[in-house]
C-alpha cells in the first residue's frame, strides 16, 4: 500500500486546491500515471502515482484545499475489481457515447471550465500545449467559429427598428453570479495587500524618447530574426538598461531580512506575464550574462508557456527585480506594485507620439512614460530618481548598452 501525497510545490507555496481527479476509486494505475490535477497560486500541475496498484480511496474531493504532505489518495497493490473491467463475463458495458475517465482528453482546469461555460465539446478541441494538452486559448479558438456560425444562421429581415422604439416595459431580471476565487487570484489579492501594508511604497516617473531604439530595431530586425529566429523587441533593451542601473544603484537589487539589508550581486530579472489564471512573473536567471537574442528567446518562451499552462514552479521562483509592461494592454501610465520581497519594480507603458521640445524646436517623438515603484525603507528618493534617469539615458542612446554590458 502507498499514498499519493501533495508534493513540494516550490518556494513559499504550501497549499493547493484539488482541481480534478483523473482517476476514480477502483481504477488501476501504473507508476507515473497522472492521477489528480492540483491548482496552486502559481501554476496547475498533475500528481502521478509512485507505485502501480489500484486506487483504494480518495481522501479529498475536487475543490478541497490541501497542504504539502497531505494524503490525496491511497493505492493498494492488488488487482482491480472485475466490475471495473470493460470486458469479461458479467461485465457491464459503459453507456453508449460515454468516455471512460482514463481516456478523457487532457486539458487544463481553466480550459475545461471555459468549455463548459460555452458548451464546447473539449474532446473535439485540438490541443496545442505540451503532449497535446488543451489550453484555454485552444477552447477560445473553438468558440469563435461556433459563435460565427450561430450569427450566420440567424435570419436578417433587413428592416431597421423604428427610431422611436422603446425598451420593453416590466420588471427586468437582475442576476448575479458567485464565483470561487482561484488559488492564484487569492494569492495575488493577499500579496498585493501585504505589499502595501509592509513596504513603504513610493513611485517616481519619467519619460523616454524611444526614437533611437525604434530606429535601431527597424535597421536590424530582418538580420536579427534571420540569425536568431526571433524578433528584436523593446523588452530586451529595458532588461539590459535595468541591469546597468541596478549595478549603479545596488539598493534596488536587494531585500530586507529582519534588520538586515541583503544586497544581491546577481541579476535574476522577473518578467510579468498575463496568464489565463492571473499575472505570473517567470524569472530570467543571470540575465546579465544573456545576449539580446537570449533575452528575446527567453521572454518569448515565457509568454508561450504562460499561455499554454506549462510554466514550472522553478520558472517562477525567486527574482531580484521585476519589469512589467502595461503598454501591451494600452496603459499610458500606472503605478506598479512591488513583488515582495523585492524592493523595486519597473513599469513600462504604451509608446505614443507626442509633441516635445528638441533643440529649441517642437517635434513629434515616440514617447513612453516609465514608472519605478520602490521600497522607501531602503531606497531613497534620490536613488530612485537617478535610477530612472540612468535607464532613460541608456534607452535614448542604446549604443551605450554595449559599453555597460
């Protein structure tokens, strides 16, 4: 007899939620077979059987919150009951049209929820994730054709409604929906409140003329992509510039432990990525040793794996400084919140043409507001302002990045 337990979930993660049982009591499992899906504050993961046998009992139903080390199920080293067999004398065949649980399509919990909400048969959705796993994006891709077909089948009389039409009279039904917060959303909410309560957060702003970087990208984009197989974005410039600024102002690459300040002489840069269950921050390890191509490939890989739900806990652990780009969603200006225990986060925003003075003339330039939120307990305002000025100087003259790398 052996137990299937909640595994170690990574740095600072001690609890998970049972999202879905892939096996039921009485099912036979082999070593390594996925048995249950857990939802954590960072990622969803499958837990497999350590030994072959039969699921004797399930200790926690779907929806239960469980802690590291808790028993999820008991596996007995015996043959499965005859009643569970799909063949043999006296066996009862499954109802027509049903799929045994072991043959159910592999999909993320979020993908299955979206499929249920939109009445999509997830068995017919082609998965793009690891090992063909169906992701939320795959389901959303299947929803669009279905919606278009519904619209196309609706008859159109070609008659416009009268201009003086009035809404229907009578009492309108006012509905509400109550949704349980996911583990990730609960953790995001808790950590954001904790950050505001425990850190002395201030934000300073500046603006950057992006003309030089955009011109460099335009000149080099074809050759860069041909050589490295990835486009040259703006994120890698800001990672390089941030590392140079962190070297000049090491208090921003630190954390507080008790009554001590821990200055970190390595640069693990977190890149905030919007995932289906909430924001995640995978980390570029030793980013100071990475080339522009390495950075672009790493960031693109993070974005792809965040979309298909294959980021690992190791990808999300640690980090000494974070960069977040609200500009991809159209944000012109914002105040980012610290990612504890880090003491600095750089916020990028939308590039927008604006009239600015250059050499005593008003010209149109592609400008970006940048924001630095910092922990005033160990970072002074002077250092924070100079940090942003350093980044501004490097981005506006990107050739200098070669001299500080």
